[in-house]
């Protein structure tokens, strides 16, 4: 069964002077997907979105929407809806007039226009603000109106350029939930640009991780988090503890490693590195189990250390444990007992070999 591809980028490249800001970007985005472009500032995510929108032209490669080549096609001919970081509402127009603006440009009959505006205001749960002006709304309400304005034209593709970054944490979370509900309810193909890893993991069917204009990995949120293709992807997504070390042995049972602090560790064969390779060794805080006594569980990495400090963060508690020269962060579900761990207390840490990520250090082969 063939897939319905709404967006395709083929070997897209963009330069500003001698600086290559997007290099050899390839992706197919299926109908109804929500795909996030994720990366630090300057990685090329917004530049790529602007090429898809028609605000910039690629220097190389092809860009297709619904199978039609879009190179050179102006933005207003691409059937797009776009929501920006700033709300971009007309302050002198009512909310109804703001939402209806794109329909008015398309000369949609008044009765149909009214029905479509009312429908989309219902979708964003703001039917009661139609006659108000933007200055009379909160920031979250204004951004929902910006989303309604993008959806009312029934676009083939919805482009979201960091639409939540100007909101406070609580409102950002609420609007994120609302956007996911809308995207799934309407089924519009969506590209979401963000530097916020949690937003990308929450919103997306797939994530494109970019760094310095290059695609580091394209995958599901689960794959990006649990099967990172590079050290950059692993460290950019979520927290992780890092140690330096060397591969001592590789056999059918996995990897045997030794950290530069003399700690012997084990990893699985997912990590494609050979004996003698100097490596960075990572384990995520939530993959580590903390015990107050030495239980001696078999088949796991086990070290002992001293509690430096604990931080209660509501649903979970973070505990910093001094292990040799390293401070190991452990994230645990909060209980009264775990929150009461005392500074200086000896504890034992365990984690499984499959939760160890190993990447060759710079200048090392695999």
C-alpha cells in the first residue's frame, strides 16, 4: 500500500554567503503526520521551515508539496497555514475579523466565511471572544486565535515556528496539550519547529534532530530518546551522566569497559566499538536504581557512593551521588523516604548494561 506523502525535501541546501546553514536535508512527511524540527539556535530548523513556506528559496535540491514541485512558487500559492512565535494579530481588527482575514482575501462568500470562522473558534474553545480585540485577550488566548486563523483556510500543511516560546511554563503546557488535540482531531500535516526537547517528544510522530545545518537523526520520539544515532543526539535530548573510559573487551555477552576513575562497567552490543577505543560512557538518571544497602543484584552495573545533595521536584526527586571523581545524578519517584536521604550517606547504585550508551571520543575509530 503506497503512502500519501504531503511534503518531500530532496537534497535541500541553503547558504548565506559562504556559510552553509542547511546541508543535504532529505525527508518525506506523510499525510497527517506531526514532524518536529529540533535543535539548538542556528542549527537550520527555522531556515528549513522558511524554505517550505516559500519565504526563502533553496540553493540546491527540490521541495515538493502534495507531489508538486514548489521551487519558485510564491508562499500564497502553497496552501499553507503558519503560526509564528509572535501572535501577529491585527490590533485594529476584532478576533472574528482576524480569523476571517485569509478567507476574505480568497473572496469566500460571507455566509460560508461566518460558518468557518465560528467552527474554528469552537475548535480552539474561544467562540465567546469573536467581537473582542487582541489587546483584550491573554497571551495564551491570542496564540490560540493565531492557530485558528491558520486553520480556517483548511491548509494542506500547518507550519508552527516556536509558537509556545513566549508563554509562561504552565500556559505553554496547556497550549501544547490543546495543539496536540487539534492536530489529531483535524488530521492536518504539521511541521513544528522548536528548541524544546520536551515539546518535540510530546507533539511529534517523528523528530528531526539538526545540528549545524545537518540532520543528525530522524526517528520516532522513542527512537530518538532510546536509540540515539550520535553523541550529540543523546546529550541534546534529556539529561545524562557522562564518564570517560576505554573498551577493555568485546565478546558475545557484550562490552566490558573501565572508566578513567577505575570503575568497571558493562554495556551491550548495540554500541559498535572495538577493544582499546577511548569512549564517552553515558547512563540516564532515571535508569539508575538507588539502594541504601548493598543488595548484590546480578547482571547489572553496581557502584557505591556518597550522597552529596537531594532535590525534591514534586513527582520525582533528584539525588546527586559522589562516585570517585564523578557526580552521578539519580532520578527517582518521590517518596518520603527518598526525599529524606542525607548528605554524606553511603548508597549503592545499579543500572543495566542495555542502559549504557557508548560513543567513541573524538579522533577514535570504531
